[in-house]
C-alpha cells in the first residue's frame, strides 16, 4: 500500500516500455486505482482521462469516461459527475466519425447513448438509440437497445404508444430472449398483449 512508490514504478514502465500497449494500458489503470485507494478522486479521474486519451479504442478506454463520472457520483459530487458525463458525451461524439469499422461505430454510439441517459438528456439518447435500432445495423445488441428504448418511452417520456411499439418489436424478434420475456411482462403491465386473451 505504498501508493506513491507504486506510481513511480508504473511511470518508469510507461517511459521505458511505451511500445507495449497492453502493458502500458494496465499500468495506467493501476495508477488510477492507486489514486482511488487514496480517495484522491480528482487525480483518479485525471488518470482515467489519460486512459481514454491514449487508448480510445480499447474496451477500458471506451469505458473510462463513464467510470470517471461514476467515481464522482459515488461521492455524491453531482456537479463534478455532471461535468464528467458532459465530457464523455463530447468524447464519444468526436470518436464516432473516426471509428474504423461499422461495428465500432455502433459500439461508441452505445456508450454515447448511455452517457446521455446518465446526463438526463433523454431526447438525444432516444435519437441515438433509434439509429442503433434500425434493422441491419452491425455490431448492435438489439435486444438491449429495444428494451432501453421502450423503458425510456415508458418511464421518461410517458409515451405508452412508442413504448408498446418498442416492446412489441422486442417480443416479436426475440421471444425467448430474457429481454423479450421482460418486454412481454412490460406490455402486460401497459395493458397490451401480442396474443389475444381467451374469452371468459
């Protein structure tokens, strides 16, 4: 638990082995964790910023902006968390046109939609999710997207018609998927059913 000395060692690794991307990514993540252990939240957030800056297309790099925001959220530092979510939205928006493959474009849009939801920007979140929900979009977790859309329409926009449409599509396409079964329950809660009820 000698965290400053640990960071010095990791910094030496970054300097002397900068050509080893995975090793350096793990070192930067470890540096961030030492700050978290010290409850130095600003420094921890900055360390996660570095991860997203240096390794934007790694899974860790893509998650880092949201993780930094969550650090502040757990400390109930709402203004700092809001700034971090705004930063995340900006970073993901910038990355989308740079994505090397359609699958990675969809992946970044998924993170963007999540950042917008956590920012409470439901209108923009819906716009991004509707893009992802278009049939044939590669690299999309379609059941998750449809469920999220339905939930936003139901709980945030109070639009039962659009919620029913999203849930119905999910049940129709993925009847045996856990999310499909959940959507069926939500449809019943909304007083809708895809299967006519038998006569009493």
